[in-house]
C-alpha cells in the first residue's frame, strides 16, 4: 500500500496584506463565553461579520476560524504535517478514546490506519449489505401503522448494532441498552468538556466526572468482553476488523496490546454509529416535511429494487436518494466542526501564525455559504443532480473531512445510510410530527434536540411494484 501522506506539496510562503481581525474579546476568557453559550450562532455570526479567516482567543489559546476553501486545503492537505488533532478539544477525551484512530498521531496513527483500512474498502465493504438490510428489516418489524415514534433514538440503536455486527462480527444483544445509555452520558459529558477552556482532571470527584468514568467503564466492559470472546475462539478464520487488529503484528512481531485494541474498538464503535445515525435523523426530519420528495425516493426505490431486500449492487440506481442524503448532510453536517492545532509556525491565508494555533474548520459554515450554494438554507436535493459536485471547490462540501485524515468510514457510512433509507421506504412512509423547527445541538455530533418524531404509515406489499 502507498504512503497515505506521500506526494503532498510544500507549504506556502507568507504574503503582505492587512491581517485579519476578530470580534471583541473579554479579558482573560476571550471568546469562551460567546462560544459556549451558542457555538453554531457564534460561528455563523463570526464568519459573516469578520470573514473567512478570523482570529479568536479561548482563554489564552490563540485560535482561527477558517472558512477559506484554499486555506482549508493548505491545512488539511498541503501543509498537513504542521498540524495535529486539536489538543484543546481532544485532551478532554483521552480517557475515552486513548490512542485510537481518531486521536492518535504520527507513525503510530499511520500504521493503525493501514491496518484498519481494508474492511472499509473494495469487496469486503460491499459484503456488509446483507447485515445492514437485515438489521433494518428487524427494526421495522416492530413498527405499527399509525404510531408516532422518535426516529433519532431508533437510528442510534440501529447503527450501533450494525457497526458491532459488521465490523466486529458481534451481536450486542444483552449489552445494547447499557451501551446506549453510557454513550448518551458520554456525549453529554464530552459536550460540557469541549466548551470548557480548562481541564478538570477525571479523578476530581465531581458528579459529571463520576458519570463520565462510570460510562467509560460500561463501554470498556463490553469491548473487553468482545476481545476476550474473540481470543477464546481464535481470530484466524475471521476477516472482520476486530480479528484483523488482533492478528496484526508490529515490526518486532508483537501483537497489539489489549489497551490499544480497546482504544481502537471504542473509537470505531463511537465514531461509526452516532455520525451515521445523526445523518439519517436529519434526513428524516427534512423528508418528513416533504411528501413530494418521499414520493420520488419511493418511486426510485420501487423501480430499482421492488420488494426484494436491497443490496450494494442497487446503489448506483438510487441517484435521487443519494442526492437527498448529500443535501441533508450539507444542511446538518454530523461533524459540524473539525479542529487542528499547529505544531510549528505556519502560513494560513497568506499570514504567518505561531506554533500552537488552534484551527477550527466548520462544515456548518461552509455548507451554508451562498458563494457556493444557491439559496443555501433551503433543502433542495436536486441541486446535486447536475455537475455541482464537480464544480464546487474541493473543500466547499466536506461532511467527511479531507486530506490524509479523511473519515475512514466514508464509503461504509454512505452505503449504510442509503441501504437503511431504501429499506425503510420500501416498508413505511413517515411524516414529521413537530410543530416548530428542531434545534441542532452541537454536541460531539450535531444532534437533533428532543429527537425527530415521525408518524408511521406502513406500505402494503402490493404498492411496492415487482415484489
Ligand atoms: C455520516 C457518517 C459519518 C460522518 C459525517 C463522519 C465524519 C467524519 C469526519 C469529518 C472525520 C474527520 C475528522 C477530522 O479530520 O478531524 C471523520 C474521521 C473518522 N471517522 Fe467518520 N464519519 C462518519 C461515519 C463513520 C463511520 C461509519 C466510521 C467507522 C465505522 C467512522 C470512523 C471514523 C474514524 C476512525 C475517523 C478518524 C480517521 C483518522 O483520523 O484516520 N466514521 N469522520
């Protein structure tokens, strides 16, 4: 396999011109309050009023909100070696993610990424279709005609089962409820921690810290059981991600320690389920208000698949469904901000910034930018039916990030989300029941506050065409 980070051009030189300015800041705290009160609102106001590169100050940490697509390309691709994952945010979550793929760095990260890559690519990826469709069908069996349910909690449950089942070849059955509750606590605790400018060590006996530690123990217990069971039965005959990680040897012939295995497994469980669930929840929120969009999706799905179980081979025939998903992730990008921190002096947008500068790149801002998207706040899936994706600057639309650290699960997530949508629309139609717009909660992902209530109508078998 080639070096993921090879053939990347050298960083740019600084050039003259007025230095960007940022919003007024409080003494000591800088922009901490403005940000933590309303992160999305603060990002939006700041980008609108101060431009594409805005200096910020988080209690003494120098930061930049970067919405210039060329500067983003410099940070994530051209000059990526000058940055690490964002310490200001991730240092709060070490106990949870450890040295997993999401947060590790350098040669260690690169090795782990190579190890983890094959199950996310090629034929192995396509073979997950039956697991995804089977889990979705089982979920739908319990849905009654006329009932109102929260589709967000159902999607969280479904994608958690799917990740465990496909990537770890494990049925979570008895553990799902505990795991879901623990993951909820972790999301809330991480949100609180990310908006704090300082670290409260995990051992300080505050109620939040106790909840956080307890939730981590629950997740760890499940993962440790999964690893022990796989060790007991041997991983030689299996080809799932967990078995690959367990079978891997380093240059000295040593296997990964249980701690490293635990870090990777926890990371993939967390990174791999909530993001996709949130993308699906927002999709249902949007299409749940638009019967004509649902009708077009249903017609496309009926024509391509009829009543048989969907497969990965059907995906090329679901162009409109894919446009809907892309448009939902444009308006509500599950990873609403990604962060980096420079490890050396760098040039961003033509100006030099010192080592230690925090950089924030927000798909939330980029995806609603009128320079790239006409009537950017409107849900218009057909905007993707022409050549928009080819015309856009590379980083104007980036739900999965970019550069060497682009989401490893991107293809898995698109396939999973499309198969889930197709299977759902084969069996049900559903209308959103809310009275007022759902507020996005910028937690670790962009969650819909209060969930997404849908009224379900079961479709009759006859209405699906070629059953
Ligand atoms: C709609 C669903 C998803 C979205 C929007 C999403 C988004 C992202 C983004 C934006 C990043 C880059 C973060 C950064 O640069 O700091 C990322 C990284 C990552 N994602 Fe995803 N993701 C999704 C699904 C998944 C799935 C299904 C998995 C695994 C099963 C996964 C595993 C990961 C991992 C391990 C990383 C870290 C990669 C690395 O640094 O090498 N994601 N994701």
